[in-house]
C-alpha cells in the first residue's frame, strides 16, 4: 500500500545552529564613553535601551572612533527584533562605504544570515562567498556551518559535505556538524559514507546531555529511513531499534521498525511496534500512519475481519481528531491561545535570547508543543511579544508624563518663591566696588614694595615693639646730652636695629604672600563675576526652559499616543500572523487526516467487496 512510503522521507532536515546566534563583538579598546554605555546595555541583553543609546549618540556625533562598529551592532540588534529591512539597509550602506575589511566581512556574514533566515538561499550563498579570507575565530565555525546549510537547502549536498568534511569548531557543535555531514552524504547518494558517520553518532552512549541524546536518536532515525529507501530493511531495523522508546523520535522509529519488518514480510512482527504506536498521541503523523499500517498488516495475514475492524477504528480516530483540530483552530482564531502562551511569561529578555519556558495547561497544549518546534511560528511569536514589550515601554513613558508635569509645577513654584531673594542678592553683589578695592590694594602694595617700607608689613608684635622703641626714643631724658642717658640710648639703638633687621629680612616673603593673596582675591572676583553672569542668565532663562520642557511634554504625549495606536494595529496584525501560521499548520494536519480517512475508507470498501465476491472497486 502506497501510504507507508510517505514516512520514508521524514527526519532528514539539517540541524540549524546559525539562525539564532547573537552577533559577536571583537574585543577592542573603547575610545568613546558613549559607545561603552551602549555596550553595557548590549551585554545586559537590554537591546531596546542599547538601540536608544546608540541612536542618541549617533545624532549628537558622539561616536567618532566607533562609527562602523556601532552601525554593525545596530544592524545586528535590528535583526534580533526581526527588522530585516532596516538591518539589510545598514549592512548595504556599510558595504558601500570604505569600511575596513574586518567590518566588511562581518557585514557580509550578517547579511548572509538575514537572507538565510528569510529563505533567500542563492543570495545568502552570494553573501557568504563575498567574505574575503576567514572571519574571527568566534565566527568562522558558524560561517562554515551556515554555508553547508545553504548548500543543502539548494540541493548541493556533495558541496555541503565537502564544506563539513574538515569542519572545526566548538566541541558542543561537533555532533551537529557530523549529523549534517552524514545527512548531506546520504542525500548526495553516498549512502554508505553517510551511514558510517550517522552510525558513529547513533551508536554513542557516552554522553548524558539531553540535546546530544536527541541528536543521536535523530541520526538513527535518519539512518534507518535512508536504509529503508535503499531497500536494506535489516540494517534499517538495527539503526531504528537504537532510538530511545521515550524520546521525541520514538514514534518515527517505531513506525520505521514496523515498515522494516513489513519489507521482510514479517507482518506479525510489524504489528508489535505499530500496536504500541496506536496508544500514543494521535496528533503525531507517525501515530496517524500506524492506524493505517495495522489493518494493512492484518490484511497481509489474511485476517480480513480484524483488518476491517481496525480500519473502522482508524476512521473513527481520524474523525475525532479532525473535530478536535477544528475546535483548536476556533480557539486560535479567537486569540485565546496566543494570550495563554504569554500569560505567565515573566522574563525580561527580548530578541535573540527570549524563549518560551513553559506551555500553558490548556486544551490546545498537545498542539502547541508541535507548533513551538516550528521556527516560523517561534519567530512570529517572538515578534508579537516584542511588540507587546514595546507597548509596555511606551505605556510606562506615557504614565510618567504626569510625574514630569508635577515636577515642572514644583520647580516653577520653587523658582517663583526664590526669585525675589535671588534678585536682591544679585543686586547687592557690588562686584565693581570689590574690583576697585582690589586695584587700590595692588597699587598700595606696589608703592610699599618700591619704597621698601618694611614697617607696613610688620607683625602685630613687631609693630608694638617698634612703636614702643620709637616712643622711648622721643622721651626728653634721652634727647639731652646727659652722661647717664648714654647707656640707655645705646640699648635703645641696638633694639631698634634688631627690630629693623628682622622686618627687613622678612620683607620679601611678606610682599610675595601679599601678592599671592591679591592674585587669589582677583581670581575669586573673576569667578564671582562669571557666577554672577551665569546666575543672571539662569534667572533669565529659567522661565523659558520651563516653558520649553512643558512644550516638549505636550508634543511627546500625542506622539506616544500615536505610536501606541500604531503598535496596537501592528500587534493585531502580528497576532493575526501568529494565528495564521498556527491555523495553517493545523489545517495541513487536517488535510493529511482527510487523506488518511479516504485511504482507510477505500481499503475498507475493498475488504467488503472482496468479502461479497464483487472484487476490488474500480
């Protein structure tokens, strides 16, 4: 029966590693402080804040030393938000400019990533081939991996195998590269070479990582169906029996084991895995196909009654599943499913790093697990969530406008209350008089220095002693020619000389200190004059500044309202897109169920006709 052959083409898609990797920045000194702030936000995964900081810095020409790097980073962050056109525009501009070779190579790399994600494989290959030499060590393995995936998507499996043959990269990527190489060889017709690689992956049991074990199961399934396609059922069965019974690929493995036994005409053995499949989730295509395979095997065993009964069970199961799919489609189209998906999402990440951590416990959960494994649906859901995140951000800003208005009112009131006192202080600050007094003191100091009048710079003690000596020298008793007065006069002259010598000795230092003090006073007067001018300008401009801030708030509020309206419209469109992708997937499954139902009815009719002796229907 032809329906079984459709399963032989499953599980042969390559493993994608390049589509969701964030851009890697080459370590280099940060020469612009604002670029450092941008990187700080970027490495925190606050991409929206990083974009805002970058655009603000660009508008003020604050990135003179990191222009190309900033543009490349901006394009990468746009890409993380799904803004492919904006990212491509930036990358095209970088390529058209005289950017250094490293920036050009990384630009071609991210341009290739955009084209690969959007399914433009020829253009992606052209971008990858435009890279001159090798990328930095952290990007080169991903470039070669993506090149192999592009070549496989273009059907150039031999070229893809050649790229992967000597692939070197992170150890945790080695298994994925080997898997892709094995698949590429199988699809290129070199089944035995590909089988050796897939066998090596599938036989390993020394790795406990869930992801690696899943890849091993996937390799065994791919190998098993490749053997089935090559009419090697014994080898296919050996490979498929290595798949874990509770893993995500167990259903396909059980289906393939049954078909391997059927190829060997061991129909009773084939019934064992197929009957096991019958009790599993009917949403899985392998389970659906098993419902047709079971009566097919019974028919081969001439158990026509049991075969007819199993066809009836299959038809009833298909009809019930179709009804459940219709109900799920109705719920999806109502928007309830998407709302439920994001209802418990408390993570702050957006763009590259966001992943839905859990699926809500709803009627449609059994379908959601399959949908979330689809890259297109995940990207659409991420875009929808990013739009909601942007709306929340704008809502927060909209709510702060009332706070800003209150702040302006408070500042206006404080300004009006302080204005009279500030005005009086400004008027009483006679800086011209202070400057005139400063000039007088400088002139007096110069006169004292020129005259050498050391007494003017005497200390209080020196001045007191000098006055006392001068007063004693002026007494009448010491002015006469009495012999008794000669001794006191000598002592008085000695004391006067000592005082004069001390003052003359300290005079240069005292003059220097006075000059220094006058210079500091002059600088203080200059600073006071500048502050006076600034204060006067502030008092004059404050009303205008307050009015300008109020006007900006009045302008920004309707702008944000307009952006919110646009976001609401875009969010509705994106939700419709998410719903469309989900409904399309479920509709495809409905059509497959309809096909299976027709096949089951046709086979059942054939059994009834043979039982009545009428022969098969024409």
